[in-house]
């Protein structure tokens, strides 16, 4: 039996995706579920200005997750690609 761990994850999405964010959110949810985990809480924190430019972008959509996953060493999906 796997021990379950609580994780926090913040993903920065391109601000241009604000009107079409659902496919990206579904991909994260599927990856977590495929790894045997579940998303406990998620929150769209909106578009925020970055402290410094990333790939010449000055702002991004901040999306926060709380999730529960089993031991990542034995997980099928340890990364979200």
C-alpha cells in the first residue's frame, strides 16, 4: 500500500490562454489522475505581472493546485509534460 502525500503546485500559463485555458487544465488533471492521485483544491489566481521576464513574457496566469499523490518514486507520471 502506498503512502499518500500532500503536494502544492503552481503552474504559470501564458496570459494569451485566458479564454482557452480548459485544455491545459484537463491535461494536468489527467496526469495527476493517471499517477493515482487526486486534485483536492484548485484556484485560478488570475493574470499577474512576473518579477522578471520569462521567455520575453512580462505576465502569466497563476494556477494553484493542492493534490494528493502516492509515492512518486513508484508513480507512472512523475512529471507533467
